[in-house]
C-alpha cells in the first residue's frame, strides 16, 4: 500500500546531541511537511518542501533543519535538542496545488530528550 | 489570518450516544474543510472533507456539512462506539498570498466513549 513511513517510532536523545528523524513516501507526492505536536495540542507546521523548494515557517527555530534528497525521502535534523523539543514529530505529504487534497500522515516519531 | 476554533474536550459519552463536535472557522476566500482523527500513538488520518458551501462530507458514520453562512463545519455521528475514542481535529485549507497552500488546524477535541 502507498503510504508515509516514519522511522524510528521512538527516539531518545541527550540534551544538545544532534538527532535526525526520517520520513519516506511511496505516494509520489510533490509536497512534504514536518509538523511538531506537543501533548494535547494541534500539530504545528515547522516547514515544508514543494518539490525541492524549501519553505520555512517564520517561527520555526533555527535549531530545526530539513533535507529532501529526492521525492521519496525527507529528513528533520535537530542540531542541539533542548528539553522543550520533546514532542511527536509528524511527516505528511500532499499532491501539489490542490486545496481539496488531504494530507497523508505518517505515524510519527516520538522524541524524548534526556 | 485563518483560524479554526473547536469545542474543548474531553467529550465523554456512553456507547450509542449522539455526538456533536463544534467547529467554526475564519478564512478569506473559499477554503476546503477537513476533519482528521488521531488514535492513541498514531498520526492523523483524514476522516472526511468538504470543498464548497453546502457540501456534506461523510465517512464511517460521521458527517459534517460546510456551512458558509455560519462559517461552521460541525462533526456529528448518530451512535458512537468505544472504538471512536480518539482526538478529532478540524482543519481548513486555503491559499496564502504567496500562492502556496496552507493548512490550519484547530486545537483538537478528545472523545472518550465508555461501554
């Protein structure tokens, strides 16, 4: 089945130690998103790729970076994780340009910072 | 800017009760509207959508009607089951000034269904 896959499901890192979360998709969608979701809150968009065009949200900390080497893969890099970065990180994809096209989400990676 | 307001939870119901989760929105133009559901430990899944005024989205017994006059998209189900326990997010999709699409989520409503 076509889907969005996130690895790992659970990630533990130490304060200040860089960490990378990965996302892959078999939907061949042009757009890939990274969301941060803290407990009992709505997902917050960090950035998205429109093909290779990177779009950063204005309030996304510089600590967060992303890479998209090809259509299928997208990575979230947290350069120096703080305790406040502990959250669920959700990857999503969509078809380009259509307002009625839903987002397809992966199951997320839950990041713990110790 | 765009915004979505949902009723606060948790909503606790007994099995077979009627469900309503209110959602209102503020947006320019003609957004598309969605309900997503998030089961424990999982990502969000699309539940239903509506793309223009008076459209009714439906799936798995859930329904929501796009009401432009009241800027609402309330979620309803006639008879809930324990398996419907989850967090429900209302969302709207619109075009930003840049021409790019933006998806705005409500804060989510937790539904707990008791046997």
